[in-house]
């Protein structure tokens, strides 16, 4: 009797708000940061240096990543539209296949009624404390999202306990095949981390942020800069933010190392497909801004790290520069888990690209964001006062859209290797020549000489919408 082949374990390690340029890869991406465990994982697998999210916010990005859908094809546009019980998703498919699906960390994905359908076990961590803004109301850093050094007594935060519980879970020999979904909070702002990470990076040696230029940019950028008090920060202040953020990333990398070492210790490393990626990025001082915005599409917001190690797959190279999207992770893991389904999705399996069988994977990548006044359910809950403990930092972020809703107008982006076009239902649109202006400084949208490229990009955007416009109920029978 021939034994049935057991598919590999799946390990998904997902930090929040990690920029694509905060992985070292031996200095090939960023020589200013230290990420040895991500680098080692890439050496044994492959790193995608041009991976893009489909949305700059947590919930829409995750709902799209784990369903293989775009925002307009699954309707998950805001922080409050989570996956419902009737919706298919990667973890539901894995559980139905027989995987022991273990989820630890933040949600931003499942409605409470759909969790049991898609997971076998949820490790819930409740915070022992909440981070408080250390700066008084009249301090120039009060609204900047910078909190400085985390006190030693607060260093054992939610992420610390997430990792500890995952290590205990692995020690208990979970049933295989298993899927571990590890969803961390770091390096999401506020920008704060404990020693030794806080002082790890020399403030004089981290790169300077991209300078602000607002005269040809969408209104939200200038409003953020002003309302957050960021016009009062000097370059040294932004470098302080960048160095602290880098420390947060290195802590994430060390926590990844703890999980990888435990997998090796219990003999499951070689039999596990491991994916490291984030949901979106962060401004971190670029353009004079911090945190993120619902319809901001600069590369610092939508370009994310993606590293994968897949048993039995020998990459042609350990670094791939072709453009890919986070929704491509969905069909890739289905393929690894030997799951076939007629379910409609728009991701592309990465394995042929990893093997070197494809030279042209995606000619363009796409992203969407924002909402309109006819979608009040999408707007973030308004923080009533900047003095509210723990949440006051979000006062301006939640009030700007209510006061000026056009700042979060529905928007869509198409990005090729050479160009980026952003169209908006209202407000300033954007066009960038990425070959000559990779930092997206000079908006060319009103330059007549570029009418032809604008027309070509809009044509591609239209056809993308046409091809991905909906997701019909794939399992419903026809009645006649």
C-alpha cells in the first residue's frame, strides 16, 4: 500500500506596517538595517523585491491577500468589513483540506462568526498595558506618532507573548500538517521600542527621509503635515523616527528567528513552507508624513517585503525583481497544499516564477483605497478628543475625513516598472515617471506631453477593472 503524501506545513509570519525597503538582503535592498533572519530565509528560498499590496490599510489588504481578490471584487474596503462566514478564504480551504490551522495575534481579518469555520485554534493575547503618549499636549512631538524608548517594564508586550505562545504550541507537537498564522503588531506605529533595539541604529547614519513637496500633491498630504504638527519637526527628528522604526523591524526579525529556530528544533523546518510578508508599509517621515492614509499609494505605503521558502522548490535565484502582488500568495499556498478549487480569484501562482519558468509575470500591479460620502460605514470611528488615553493620537486622522471627506475619495493606482498613475473620484490625481523620479517627487499629471502615457495607463486600468470586476458565487447550482 502506497502511503499518501502529506503536504508541507504552512507558516505565515506577518508583521504589520513593514515597508518593503526595511529588509537588508545582505545590503542589496537596505545596507542601513540589520535583518539576519529574513536574509537567511531568503538565502534558503527567495525574496521578492518588488511585491506590492493592493491597499494601504490593514483590513482591506488582509482580506484581499487571503481571498485572492481585489478591493472592488470582494467589497472589503474599510477597517470594519471583515470576512463573513459565507466567504471563502485561504485558511478555510486549508482547514477543509485537513490542516490544523493555528492563528495567533491580531485579527484585522475575520468576523467573529467566521473564525471557527477557518481556524482550528486561536491563541488570544490580551494586553497587559496600553502604550501612552509620553509627550504633553503642547509638545511639538505630541501628534507625530513618535513615542520614543519603550520602558523596560513594558517591553513584554502583545507581540512578546504571541511569540512565546507560538513556541509553546510548537513544543506541544501540533498535529500535522499544520498552518501557523502569526500576526504581529510591530512595526505599526506608534514608533517605540525597548533597548537594545531603541539605540541600535545611529541617528546620523540612517537615510534622510524624502522631503515634502505639496504644491502638486493631493490635499490630504498637506493636511496631515499640518494637523499632525509635522511641520515643526526637523530632519533630525525624522531620522529619530526612522532609527526607532528600524529598531522595531529588527525586533520583528529576531522574533522570526525564534520561530525558525523552534521549527528546526522540533524537526519541522525542512517540511514547512514559510512565508514572511506584511500588509502594507508606512510613511516613517517620507514626504514629511508619518503613519499612513486610506488612499495614499506611494511605494513606501504599498511596497512590502515578501520572502518565501518552499520545500522541494529550488529557486533559480534567491532574489526576484519582477513585480508581484500580495494576492499572489493565495494561489501559491493552495498549490503547495495540493488544493484545487474552481473558486474565482485574481492572484497568480508564484511557483513557476520562482523556478525560473516565467520571465514576464506581471506587466503592472494595482491598488485601491478610499471611500465616499455614500459609504458612511467605511469611515473610521471619530476620536472625540486628543486627550483620550491611548486613542487620542488618532484624533486628527479620524476627524480630517469627516470634516473633508474628499480627502479619502475612492482612488485607484496602476504601477508599471516605469510609471505610476493614480486616479481619484475627487481631488488631485497623480502621474510619476519612476525611471527618472523613483521617489515620486514631481507630479506630471498636468503636463500635456504625457497625455499618451496617461491614456495608455488608463486603458490598462479600465481593462483590469473589467476583468476583475466581481466574484460570482462560485458554488451555487443553477436552477431551471
